[in-house]
């Protein structure tokens, strides 16, 4: 044995002769460098250059060829606008990152990208912020003042959110964005409304809508969230027969004339009883007249058991049709007789089979009311309080709050108790009970909504939804269940309430008679004229209180009567705002590309959260179909993602205190146990999860991501360090000149590349991550890198074997550039910056001359390998069994700790073996390999190929350790082995 000190000395002497990895690529990323250099370099700069190149190439073509070029080469992902209020949360980061992964993949696959980010700016939350700043409730505040403060808030938020978004390395130009409060956007939106007016889809009706009494505005279905545990008080109410109807029934069924006769109705909204106009029954049902505690009650026979006692027997039975023509009264509303009407919506699921009907407070009730010419009566104001002037005088005292002197709020518990007392006092209440059910809440105020009839503007969707549903047949959905979900929302809609009672929004360009607000002037000609005035004066001028310029707002033929009108105050539903953002794409096609015909679909992909099936996906589709001759959806593919949860599976919420901001993920938070992941770590965190379901994020998963990111970085550093140590200008060798293990590695790389592309194509990014990390850990780190270090470090710099390995390493780097570019662009950009130019140019073709500067516009690595699966199979069947057998034998050797201390004999009786001594020596990393042809086998038998067998014998080497390569193949102490002697001469 050599003395340790002497050995260390000799090793130090030869260290400078080794080709050790050399690279300035750091072990850890620098966050400031990332933000200052790498993010712009890998994002904005790339996006602008590729888009400029696309536009330049497109404009060289005549219009027909240009349209075809756009269709074949351009990929458009349309950005659903985030709301310009508040800081970004992880949901924002997930949404933008998923979009960016798709765009970057398409760019690598040879497409040009158009991705214009946007912001949704109008609506109630921002208006409430403005009112809060002004210290007012808005009732007496000038709309122009509210709009000025709201606009300032939106602009400030957009600036803040943009700065946060820029940190995520998104492939776009943040200066070229759209905002729904931009004049051009607002004019386009009103153009959509004008077209819908032209084709007769817009109408004004006094009709029930969802109403937020806290926010005092109509609400769309998309602005609701349902509370499955809402508790209502349900009431079983007795409404007496009208006298003539009672007399007829008593005579026909021989009932006692002294016993009261009533219909038993059921309602979960007792506050709407003052608006009752009818009772609905189902003519297909059977009804019984039951004697209950001295009175006759009519109830559907199948529901009797749940309502009445067994002793309450039917005095008479009658069919539903026999209820036709009967009438009843409501004692506390006077002596008016009201009808019984058939309704298909009446079911046997609950209640009495007799449904209280108030057309002013229910959608089914409204349809019944219109069909039967009932009054659409709703004595409730904007704040959800009773309008006492519309109710009988004798009710006023009970319907005033003692504390405030104001009319009662209809949804308050006190109002319910008051109504139940009134019913009890008049002997009309059979019973009341708590009723737990799903009920709509205003998603902003988190308060229950009410259904209330008010004059609103509606879009008629009767014909539109049929075409919309047909268009979905040409749309791909990921996940597939999204199609059913979106279609179900569209099928359930016949109308869309597009008006809102707010100041911060796009106005509905309607003119109301000064002395009769319900007399309205709005047609295509009027709207076209209004568009011209807004273009000239700005949209805020519509909201001025001064009406002296009214003549300017109306076409000249209305000049003589213009003074009779005033501008309306309703604004357009914000879903109409965001739903018309496809205009942004049409502007790009017509203004920047000068296309005469629109490509369909306008966008390849729409991607948002799964809640947008009832929101943006739907409103985009409906507005596009309603205004287009060609019934085509604006999108070709709809992709949805879930929401972010903490590690306990609870939805992240500020009120709970379990939120994790993107900033926290990037910079880390020791208190929360979150390591600093940087920009790539945030993106990898999002990518590694199945985004089609809710995504769990917390300390455990972030630590796993940190470890994976560290390994990826070390992998890139190893490759870069070993590619820098070459002295040969003709570095890249053809596949057929590589060793078997190199060919095997490249073929496995080819298999990885193909597999990953199928995952990208199916938006399965989590499989991209797991498959790549598995390949990195098992095929590279634990196998190829491990067995090539000796040759990389110790062989001659210009040796064939090193060139073979470096060729393989370059293919690995270039393939990983493609695979990881969409997910970890900072890592890829930084590694590209540290790659020597000679490697970047090595596979350059004429078409690549303008793209080699960026790893993201360089095309996807194409490994054109024939029969690559056969290469993999042959290696795995012939060489790898020997490696596994050697590992077992090596562990059994006494006093041997390294493979370099062993030599291996392979004994066979075949004519020819599918490997060489050098190949097996490199694979096993031993000091020597001997292949012997003999019938006398020793050691362990190893099956190779289909039906071949060799024996493997492992023994300790009796030679000396080379002080340079540490292998035991030197013939003398402290002398170099033959290979090392050759390497340094």
C-alpha cells in the first residue's frame, strides 16, 4: 500500500492534467440576475422578435397566401382578462404559467405566437373601492366622480399586477395589452351590442332577475355562488277557496258547507306572499280533499303522508284537471279572486303539489304569468326593502322596522317572523319549519340574493343558443367533461340580462323619456350615432348630469324632440365586456395582418379556471355567435384548471389565513416553511401538479420541487462543464460512429422526447415533469453521467471516446432545452448563455440563421433515428444484464469498496458477442475486462439476448492504482497507467 500522504501528493501533481468540468454556470440561480437579465431575455425579447419576424414574412405574401400562412403558422392563445383589483394570488400564477407553457411549446414546434395580455376593468368591486375612497354610499355621488376614481384605481392595479406578472417569465409584450376600459375596446364592445340590436336580439322587459340587495344591482348567473347549507323558513299556508269555487266543490263532492275549504300551498319564501298572483298545480297529478282539525285542505295525494297524520282521511279525490277554473283568495290582500293554473314545473319532490306563484319573484312563475297574462308584481326596492306604497295600508305597521322606521328588508329573519305571525293571526298557517337547501349568493357581498322583477335589458338567446351548441361540436375540451358542463349552462339559458345599475362600466346607449322613464329610444341608427359621439368626446361624457347637450347625442332627425329625452344610466354586464374580447383578435387580423377574412376559430386556445364555463367561455361564445354570420365558436380548444388548496385540502382564503402568494414561493418564507424556489421553481411547482383538478400547495410539495430544481440545475452544470473542455472544431459525430452505450443513451433520449411531446400535445404537463425527472435521475445521473466521468476527465481531450461522449451530452442538453424550455425557461436561458457558441452553431441550417440566438426559437430537437427501439432493446438485453450481475457479484467481494479495484472476466462459448471489452469496461467502470471463449464456465451465469448465456467472474485486481485515474491497472507503484501516460503526452 502507498502511504496516504504520498498518494495525495502524487494525485495533486496530476490533477492539472485532468479535463475537469469548466463552466461559470452557478450552482444556484441569482434572483436579481433573473429579474434584470434572464426574464427579459427569455420572454419579452423572444416574443417581440418572433412576432416581428412573423409579421414581416406575412406581409411579403399576397392576401390569399397570407391567409393560408396565418392559418398554418400562427398559434393564438387568447388571454382571459384578470380583474384589475388586488394583488396576484397563486391562481393567477397558475393561469398565466399554464398559458405560457403552451405558447412556448408551440414556439419550439415551429409556430409563431400571438398572445396579448388583457385586463378586465369595469364592475362592482372596483366601483365599491372608489366609493370607499370617496367615503360615500354612491346614492348621491356624481357618476363622473365615481368613474374617475374607479379608473385611477384600475390603472394603479394594472401597473402593480403587470409588474408581478412580469416576474413569472411570460412570453409576451406587456406594453402591448388590452384593457376593457380603453376607448377602442369600449367602442368595439358597443359595436357588438349594436349588431345584436340590429338583428333584434336586445329587448327591455320588466322581468325577474337575480338581485343583490347589498350591491343594489342585477346579477348574472356567473356572479352567483351557491350555498348548499342555506337555511330558509318554509311555510305551509292555507289559502281559502273563493266563494263560488267553494260552493261548486261542496255540491259536487257533498262536503259539509259549514267547514272551511282551503288550498294548502308550500313556500320557502314567505316574503313573496304579498306578490302572489296564482296557485299552480299539475294536471297529471291526483289531489285529495282531507279533513284536518275542522277544515278541508286540498293536497296532492302522494305528498299527503309527509304532511298529515294517518287519521286524516281523504273525503274526496279529484284529478289535477278538475282544479282548472277554480279560484281562491288571500285574506290579508283583499277579496280579489285569483286563479289556479297548470304548471309543468310543479313536482312531487316536496311541498304540497300546489305552488305559490309570484311572477315578479320567480323564473317559472314569470313564464306562467306571461302565458296567462298575470301581473308581474314586485313590491321590493333596490335595497331589498318592501315598497309599502304598493301594499295594503293595514300591512304598513307590521312591515316597518321599529329600530330604524324604514320598511323591512324582505330577507331578514325579523320579516319572516312578522309574516308568520300575520298568517297565524289570520288562521292561515298550518306549520312552519326550517328548510336547508342550495341557495344563490352574491359572490361579491357573500349575501343571499333575491329574485326581483325590474325593468332590464335582455339578450334573447332562443336561436343563438342552438347555434352555440352546434358550434361546440367543433371545439376540443380538456378535460373532456368541460363540454358537458358548458353545454348544460347554455341549454338552461333563454335570455341574458345584460344591464346593470352601476356607474363604472360601458353605458347601454338608451334614451329615456324625461316624463316616462319606461318609454325608451334605442335602435341601430341611434347606437351608431352614439358611437361617433363617444369616439369624439370620450365615454365619460355620457355620464354627465347636464342634459343640455342631448341633441348632440341623437341623430339629426331626432333634433326636434331630443329635449324630451335623457341618457340612460344602466351599464352593460361586465361579462359582456370580457365576452367581447375576441374583438382584440379581429383587430389584430384586420389591422396588423390586413386580412380580408377572419380565420376560424379566432383563437386556438382559451384557458381559464373551471368556473368560467358559466362565465367567460359562455359569454364569449354567445356574443360571437350572436353577431356572426358564420356560427363558429371563437375558440378551437377550451382548457380549464382547478383552484389552489393548502396541504389540508382547504381552499386558500385570506380570511382563513392559509394563502401563499407567488412572491412567497419565489422568495421563500421560513415561517411558513416555504423554501425560495425562484421563478422556475414557481413554474415547476405549477407544472408538476394535475391542473385539471384542484392543486395542493404547501411546505411539503415546495420542498420536493426545490430538490428537483436543484438536481436539474446540477445536471445542466455537469453537461455545460464537460462540453467546454473540447479542442476539436468538428465536434459532433454521426450516430453510427458512437459507442453502444452512447447510442443507447441517445435512443432513450429520443424515446423521452417523443413521449414528452405526446404529453405536451395532450396538456399533461405533470407527466412531462415526472417523466423527465425520472429520466434525469435514472438514465443520466445514476447511469450515463456516472459511467462517463472517467473518460471525460482522464482521456485525451481529443480522443474519440471523449468526442463520442460529448456528442451524446450535447444531444442531451439540446433535447432537455426543448423539454424544459416551456416549464423552466430561466434555467434553459441561463444554460444557453453559458454554452459556447461553437456548440450553438453546430447544427445550424440556413433557416436557423435568425433563431440560434435564443434557445426558444431554435426548433425542437429532432433525433432522426431509425430502429431506435431496436437499439434500446438490444442494449437492455445484452449489456444491462451484465451490469446487474456485476453489481451483485461486486457486493460479495471482501475488502473491495470500489469497482475500479476489480477486473472482470466474461467467459462464453459463442462465435461472436454483441459487445466489446472496452464497452463492458466503460459500463462497469472496472479496471479491466477480459473476454474469453471457453466451455469451462466460472462465476455467475448471465442470460443475454434471446437465448445466449455467458458467465461473469469478478475478482480484485492485483495491479496498482494509477495516481491520475485511480484505476488499478498500473504495473508499478505510483506510476501512470498506459492510458494516462498517453493522455498527458
